[in-house]
């Protein structure tokens, strides 16, 4: 589950949360990742001149890269697209293979042999399932990390990286099996209307995950009070806090030591209520001008002030109702056609009853894998809808961010454009991605789109005011 951490750049997904959490899809483990896992960790040598990146005056090219970085960004963009696609398809293939080879049924039978308690069988089954799917993903993860390192984005050594992966898997095994067991239990008890019950428990779980996410962040990175080494930046951030009305006191502003692992830039807000905090990477604070950090912070604040998390959850609530309903139908079809062949009746190794036995095939542990498969297919197919909504929220946050720093920095347009150039350079973002790829896979508008908008956005030009602020 990717927590709803809006990284300005690296993968904020208010909306992708639902499907991933709901399915506790095997492709994701609970636990904050340093960055989204499929995305090859973006980025670069962030020399001090990055912020003074060439900002073209041409209307359509507010985001530009020097020739050497441009070539790298294009090549890397291609690799990222391929990794993303292969990763998604491979995830589906692994689930299918677990079913078709009867490995899932075999695993279920094995858990029945080694212990008697149903709940314990379930926990063991799902823990093993998470380990198997994580191992299946490992080669691609290794390749992605290799690419990230070779492009100078990640600077994390292999030992540290493997340790992080291990910790991620550990969290996955700690939280995943009980959650999957709960859903599995719902399917067993309400074989006809289980999707409704699953829907009802999905939303509270999503809210909880956003709330507790910050508690696990220190497992992966070191944090210190931002005021410790950047008191001036804290004072400036407080002016944005005051203008935006966000309730984030200095003791909830942190510096994350990202530089041990990446050259990427980022700042984000995470948590809810008592756990809400702002985090600025140490690759960002002090390395790009404070004004640009303020803009990034303004963007993040926008997600909170404009209630993007509750809105995302509300949209997810409505959307998931239909998605779960449709998936239940699709899963029933799959079970009807393949249930006997895949031994979904929980009778692996003994007499095969199939559906005639009265055991609903989806109620078994192996049958539950069918539901995960179907949900993963739905996630893949519905990604453009999900991403389109996410891009809309991100655009709103960009507008908000630019308005939030109005009056606090000399030129909000220039600051925003410079920030996008710094981010784009740091993560080696392709300045001209394919519109189709952007539509299908981008959770944020492309850097070019964002920079172009920022360069033109000036509602104060003739004495006017912005969308979200009176002045
Ligand atoms: Zn965002």
C-alpha cells in the first residue's frame, strides 16, 4: 500500500491508495518506500547550479534540460515505461501462474496439514503468499535499482537497498496477512455479498493507513527537526503556514536524510491529525533556493487545504463500490471456468468435489488469490481513470502552491518554473513524454505541462486575485 504521501514529484497518490490497499495487492507492501517502487528512482547530480537551470522564455518549453541530461532523460523515460509495463504484466502473470500451476491450492493444503486452527492456516498462507510474490518481483526490482544507480539518481548501495527491501517485506508480513485474512473471512461468511462487506472495511483501513504511515518512516530514513540546521527555512515556512492556515508548528517540520540514498529532490506532507507533518529532504533544503522549497511546501499544503485526501477517499468509496461489484462478477466467472482445474475447492490432494461440494470456490485461500488477480486486472485497466483524477488534484495543488507564495517571494511565476526545472533535472524527467503514456501512467501532469502552466499563471497581473486566496 502506497500511503497517500504526496511527494511533489515522486508519487503521490491519494487515489491509487484504494485499489492497492483493498487488494493489499502483492505488488505493494505496507510500509513507506523511499519512492514508488515501480518508478525507477528518479535522479541526479544536484549541483548547486541546478536551481538556476536554464529557464527558456519560449512559451512551450518552460522546462528544459541541457543536451547531455536531455539524452539521459529520454533514455531513462523509455526504460521507466518498459519497467512499469513489464512490472504490471508480470504481477498479473505471477498470480495467474500461482493459480494455474495449482501452487496456491497446494500451499493451502500444506497449511492445513501443518496446523489445525483455521485462522493460523490463513495467516501462514498469506504470509507465504506475500513472500513468494515479493521474491517474484525481486529481479525487476533489482534491475530498476541498477538503472537508478547507473543514471546517478540513486546513490544507495546494494546492501542498504536489500536491507530496506527486507524491512519492507517484514512490514508486509506483519500487516498484510491479518488484513488479507479479514477479507478472506468476509468472503467465507458472505459468499454472495462479500464484495459489499469488503467495500465497507476498505475505507476505514485506508484512513488508518494514512494516519499511521509516518510512524514507520523512521525505519527507512533518518529524520531530525528541520529547525536544527535550517532555522531560517523554518521561519520562512511558517510564513506559508500562516498564509495557508495549515496547522503545522515548527516541531512537526522534519529534515529527512535522503542524501544517503538518492540525489532526488522532494518535500512532502504526510499523516493525518496528530501525525501530520512536513518533511523536507536534505537533498532539497539548502540545495535549491528556499523560495522554491516554499513553493513545493505550498503545493503540499494545497493537498491538505483543498481536502484532497478526504475527497480522494470519497471518490474511491463510490468508485470501489462498483469496482468491487464488477470484480465479484468477474471472479465468479473465473472460478466457474477454472475452479475445478485450479483446485479452488480447498480439497487439494484429496477427492475433488469442485463446485458440487457446496464450498464456494472463492471462499478458500486459493480462491482468494483469484480475487486478488481480478482486482489487479481492474487496477491495471482503470489506471487511466485513477491517474486522471490524481493529475487533476496535482494541478490544483500546483495552482494553490503558486498562490500560496504570492507576496512571500518576489516572483511566484519564476520561482515555480525554477522549482519544476530543479525537480525535473533532479529526477531526469523527460521534457516531452508521449501524451498517451502521460494519460495512462502519470499520476502528476508532466513536468513540462506543469512548468508551462506556472510560467503563464499570473492572476494578479491586472489587480486580480487567485482562485484560492483573496490577494
Ligand atoms: Zn502533489
